[in-house]
């Protein structure tokens, strides 16, 4: 099992979608889109679930507009289908499930992002299956950290000028610890540190919280693809004058994790490739054509997610972009 597989296998993938021929696929939104398009965020319990809708009872309002005590979820607000078979995606949530939901009103009821995005279930031990990046990459967190960071992310992405000062303290405290990791070779306590640092780095990326180069280099140097990806995302919003150069050096370094290098190319596109275009095109002639991408299983309906499958493809796409 590869590193992506270990990450996902250690966490969670609830069977909440039904595709009769397993041929309905979609482009899964990243968490920024999920939160930006939602109008409400809170903790709910599933009271009823069938093929038409899911009835939720509100347990705790956290951010945005407060919903009614009981609501129905009937649709998806960020579902971009790339192929359809049979009845298509259907929301499945077992009665009694407790989960945090990002919600948006739609056609007299409510919608979540996709059948696999826009909610974070609670485990029986109280841990949350938390998404900060994209739904196939999750972390196990205590509810307190999850609620505080997600409230902050929601507020910032909906126009608030800032978050509670405790978020800054949390980010600094988590990133001051030894760099954690998710791979099996790491000690169990390092996995717990990894989850907290994942939340800290990804929160920093989503709220554009600047982190200095020294802090990020420790994480960029860690031989763990998920640590590197989170550090790259934080780097891209750091505001440093040399951000593009540092991302480009990461792309060109064959010792770095392949999927993280693909992400670095995508981040260069986001901030504007500018003067890096000649280097992107030059390096593309010798770039790896090994398959990597986001580590999605071929049987996963999220296989339709738009993300380059090879470094060479990412470089060619970015080099040609304006």
C-alpha cells in the first residue's frame, strides 16, 4: 500500500454513495470551495435517511446562518459530474450518525457539497474525521480543535477580518513540535502530532496566515507526501517575495515526493507562473511521467477529480497557461 493508501486507510471513507455500475464519477471540490459556498456550519445527528433525503437534527450551531432545529438535505451544491451511470450519486447516511455539516439552502431544502464532501463524521471514540484539503485526505482530530479551526476558516472565507487569537496560538504550538508523520514507520505519538500539524498548516493555508521560511522548511524536508503538501499550501500564501522561486526549486528537486511536486506546480499556477514559465517548460522535457496524482482508487467515484496524474502533465499545463 502506498503512502496515500496508508493515510486514507488509517482514517475514513464512509459508504454514503450508491452507483449501480460504479461508473458515476465527479470532480471533488477542495475544502476552500466547500466552505466558501456553504452558508451554515454545525453539528447534526441523522434522524432519517432514504433515497430521497436525509433528515438532520441540529445539535450545535457553529458558524454562518443558524438553521432550523430539524432540516432535510436533498441535493449537492458543488457536484460536477464527469460520467453518469444508472441513478447517479445518492446520499447515504445511517440513522444515528453524528457529523459536522457545511450546508447551503437549495430548492426549499438543504444541500451538502457532494456525496463525499461537506461533512465530517464523529467516531464512537469522539474523534472527528476532519477535512482541510480535499475529502480523500483526512485527519483524526479532537472536536475542540476541529470546531475552532473550522469556525475560523468559515469566518475568514466569508469575509471576516480575522479569527480568535487562540488559532494563532494553536498554529504556533503545533508547528513548534517535532515534525510528525503518518507512515507506518513512525511511532503512534508522531501520528497524533501529524494530525495536529496537518490541521495547523492547512488552516494557515486557508486563512492566509503567514508562516516564516524557517518554520516551513522543517516540514518541506520531511519525507512524507502529506506533510510536504500541507507545507507547500502554507508556503503559497506566505506572502514571501521568493515564494515562486521556492516552489519552483521544490518542483525541480527529484528527491521530493512526486505528488507534492505536482501540487507545487498547481500552486505556482494559482499565484501566477510569470517568469517561472521558461523553467517550467524547460524542466517538462525531462520530468517524470510516473503516475501519481491524489492517490484515488480506480473504484472511487472521485476519480473524476481534476488533478494532473503526472509531473510532466502538470508542468506542460502550467507552462502553457497565462
